[in-house]
C-alpha cells in the first residue's frame, strides 16, 4: 500500500496561508523541509546534509514551544482564545 503523494512546497504554502498558519514556527519548518526535499537533486550530498543539519539545529532552538499548545501542535484541535487571537476572517480580524 503506497502513501499519498506529498504536496509541493507551493501547494503547502498556499494551504498554510489560507489557514493563517504561516507565522507558526513548526509549519514554517514543514515548508522549509519540503523546499529542501524538492531541491535535493540539484545539490551535492554534502550541501544537502549541511542544509538538513542547519534546519535541525534551527528546530531544536525553538525549545519546548509546544508546552501549553499540545492540542494545536499535535492533534490539530486548536481553538484560539477569542480575546488574544481572533479567528482569521472574523470581524475582529484585522
């Protein structure tokens, strides 16, 4: 049984933008890794490895960004607080 094909970086960026998730660090890392995977064939193995190591180091610098946001990060059931962060497209959204 084969897995579904992964979206291109352009498709992923459009999806993330439509959902208002381009500012979230973990979604930016997904986009970064997707673009890196697409460029892999045009890079030397050493350059590709260096870029992957750089992306990994940046991800590790985020620390425990998910603390208190487990529902958002791990299950997709995030509901933003209405006072701090209005829903995208709502009347309160600028």
